[in-house]
C-alpha cells in the first residue's frame, strides 16, 4: 500500500511546539477550555517529548563513543601522563570547543559558560543500532570531558540534572529535585505572560544551564587507562536503567498532568 | 414494520431534498451540530451552532406520485439556547446545540431534549389549529371591552385557524455539569434520562429539575492524574437499568444501575488491545471514541473512532465482532490532520432500522455505509452537483496510490473542510439525513416497481 507523502515532517520537536501552541490557543477559545481536546494534545506532547529525548541522547551517545575512541588512540600515541587537577576543569582560560549536550542556548539567555569543553553526557540509548555497548545503561550524572589542549580526558561526576532530562535521579540532590515542579512553576508564573508559554522550552533550558555551570557541583576523578575510561562511564549504571525509565515516564506523566492542571482551573 | 424491504448496499440511493443556504460563505451560526429523527420518523430535528432547533415534518404521502416519497418541510423553528456568561469563572458558555433526543410520544404534543455545554432543556412542540372566538370581555383584537357595553353572555367557540406550531420550554435542567455536556439519552422507562459530561454522568427525572443523581464520576482526586474522559453515553434501548459510556482511551464501560448507586465500577469493559505496529504520536487521539450507539435490538453496540467503526457484541468484551475502516488512507496523514485540527473531529454513526446497515461520515462530504449482512460497503457524496430530484448517487472511490482511475479522487484532493459529522437514519424506512457543514441532505432509496 502506498503510504503517500507526509505533508509535514513528523519531527518530534515541531510536534512539541505545535502542541504547546494548541494548548495556549485553547485558553482563549470561546466556550472555555475543552478538557478532552487538551488531554489528547498533552498525549501527543508526551509522546513527542519521549521521542525527542531519546533521539537527543542517542545522538550524544554516539558522538561520545566516537570521541572516546579517538581520545584513547591519541593518548596511546602521545603517552602523556593523565594527571588532571581538579582546578583544570574549571579554569577559565581553556581553549576548547564546546559541544553542549543540551540544545543550543537561545541567545541572551542565562550565563554563558566561560570555559568550554567537549562535554557529553552519558545517557541511556536503549536499542540504538550504532551503540557498541548496547544494553549498557547510562545516567546523566557522569560526564566525560575532553580537553583538546592537553588531550586530557576526565570523567566528571555531575550532581546536576541534564537540561533536557526529564528524570530526577535521587543523587541530583543539590538541584530542586523535581523538574516537574520547576515546569509547573514556569507555567504557572507564565500563565499571564503569553509569549513565555510558547517559549517554554527555551526558558527551561536557560534555567538548567545556570545550574549546570555552577562549579560547586562538579568534582573530577582521574582516569589512567583505557579500561577505566570506558568502565567508569558505564559501570554500576545498568541497574539504574529501569529506574530511569520509570522515573522518566512518571515525570512525563506528571508533566502531562502539569498541563492539565494548569488548563483545568475550573 | 418496514415500508420497503431493506436491501442494504445493493440498493441505490437518490437525492430527495437539501435544506439550508446555498452560498459557500457559511455563517458560523448555521453550522449544523446535531441531527435526529423522532421514533416514528415523521419528524426530523436539527440543532445548530447558533442555538437554534429546526424541526422538519414528513408530509402525508402523495398518493398520485408514489415515487416522490413524502417530503420533509419545516415544521417548527425556535431558539433553544442563548449564549451565556458564567461570571464566577469568566467563561462564555456556547449556545451550540450538542445533542437533541426525542421523547416517545405520549399525547398530541411532541417533546424533545436539547442541550448545550451546560444546560438541558425539555421542549414541548404542540400544534394549534383552532382558536377561541367570541370572548365576552375582549374584542377580536384583544382589547378589553368597556364593561358597560356588555349586555349578554355567550360561550366562546373554537374555530379553525391556520396551523400554528408552538415550541415552549417546559423544563430547564441547569447547574448540574461542571464540564462540557457531550450526551443525553432518554431511558426506556420514559421517566428518566442521563446527561454526560467529560467526567461525570447524571441521572434525571424528566419532571424534576432541581435535583439529579450522579451515577458516574471519573474525576481523579488530583487532576494531574487525569488520563481519560467520557466521550459519549447511552441508555440501553430496552433494559432501563443498563447504560454504556465510552472514553477517550477507546474503552466502553457497560454499567448496571441495580448494582450500586454510583456506577464507577463497570459491569463490563469493552476494549480491544492496540496493534503495536500502528503505534504513532497520535495513537491516543485516533483511539478516542467519538460516538457510541446501541443497535435497535439491544444486542450490539457500535463505536466510532477516528478511522474506523466497530460493532461489539454485548456478550463479548475483549474485541469487537466487526471492524470497518472508514478512511484508512488518512493514517499516513495524521500529522497534517493534527496540525489543522481535523484529527479532533468527532464523527457520529448510526444504525438502520433493522440493524443490518451502519452509516458514518467522512471528509469531502463523503459518507459511508457498511452492509453487515452482505459484507459490502459504499461511499457516497452529498453535494449540490448531485442534487437533481431523484438523481441516483454514484458510488465514490478514493484513490490511495498508484494510477488514479477515472472518477476516482486522490487523497490529496480531498477537502477536509467539508466534513460530515452527523448522520441519521429513519427508524422504519430507507430515508437518511446527512448534514454537511450547513446543509441538510435527505436521501431515499430508489423505489422500484
């Protein structure tokens, strides 16, 4: 059967913005907010977010795989002792291209990081075909950092939430532990500000970025050999995969609820 | 009894009449929002977005021209609901008529229930073809006579007059629904009826307006946990204790009011497991049920979701006994249909008098009939181009791919602004009423011999 041409790209990100616009527009519709329609829209929103997050991390995961392989190859050739000092990661004069593991910042938002790193966040990519470590779970609390200047690879234990991560792992303690609450707060305080609602995802990212760059939340550990580069990124995290999925879906459903709660004010 | 033996989809359908404005510029108030035959089929009611009800009556058969089966002409028009404003919630309440349901006739007058989002009204439609003449105290024109001029006493007499049809609101059932009413259904006991909104179903006595019983409540304690809403509800046609309600999750619950006062626990749950290969961003939307209708014999019920019609045997909960694809070619277009909001269109469905054929609407002013007995289906079109008297409707075909044959229409040429959401089938005859955006088409089967 000819499936015909899709007239619009079934792209998760555009579906998210379309859905948000629909919810926004429904508040000014005659006859009051239609609960049924908004509930259905929030399902699309949830589905699109799940796909978007998975795609995002699959991409990052693949890039990280490549980077780590390249790094190890370089190190074997150069035989530099790997002796990063904790302060190095935070020094402001490192000249390194930054690959944010989050979507690029909207301009004018938040504090731009003074330092730049290759920062990739280990994130689970279940069933990713390119993933040589298929089945390994990852978590947003470990970040592998490559300093292009010294070719130092460090694994940074981040106790902060990834910007797009919909989960709040228990160890992300310093941050308000519920991104849902954060989203609710955003939505609620933006209720009267029409532009903010459609710019929702951007404002959320600005908030997260500020938290990410707080140096108090990072500490580094040394990596001395090939095995520990790969091992430290993924060990002990397999068990977290199921928890992660559960937390993610719970948060996703809760975020779904945040919309309906805000919508159904009656 | 049937006037014509029902023959399903091998019958030919002819244009009979079309009601409504001709011009393409549709006034929003004229958009038809509900269509319903009464129990004899003599009366056909429509409701519109402007809160008006128009009732058509079938004329007495013209014996000289039997092929011109009786025409429907305007019988009564009245403003049922007006727009309202809820000051407490700063909400405007639309006057759009969501549903009309006729009561079975008990005396000379006709009664119907009409509802908007918040308020149900019972209307009495009565005929007056006589008036009193010869009042003692009043003149012909109604002015009071000078009492001193009255010298004799007489009894007024009733004299014939031109038929006047009056509609008067006899009951107003208000303030019982927080959410938007989507259904009303009259019980077979003819004393009670139910009204359903997104989260609750209430049971009313037709005589009592200041009280209703809540019989279903699916509102969660915490609205953040809301996952489904009620989309339609109907009483069983002959078991006065039984009703069903459908949900946005594609389930139907059958409830027995004898089991408990609050029917949150269903007696039966009808649900078909989702086909995982069809999973998409829009799976939840297209599985939402937009209409549920019992068969006349009470053994089956039919549900309509975005792409299909399903027939359920009330004795079997785990899957429907029949599934008919209405417009499967739209499955690959769901993203566009989501963008332009068409995916939220709520199509209704209906049974013919002997439950052998079901009908539902689609886009491009197409409507579909499925003959259950003969396993045949047909697509027909309601259009002004096919509106010559007794013109036979030609079956339409949508081309889903490959070479488009002559007379076929390709999916990309379909007009999604022309949608048929409301259809009705005469309870005793092969006459159907099909509502396009602002026009009502009446078709009848071709009488032979």
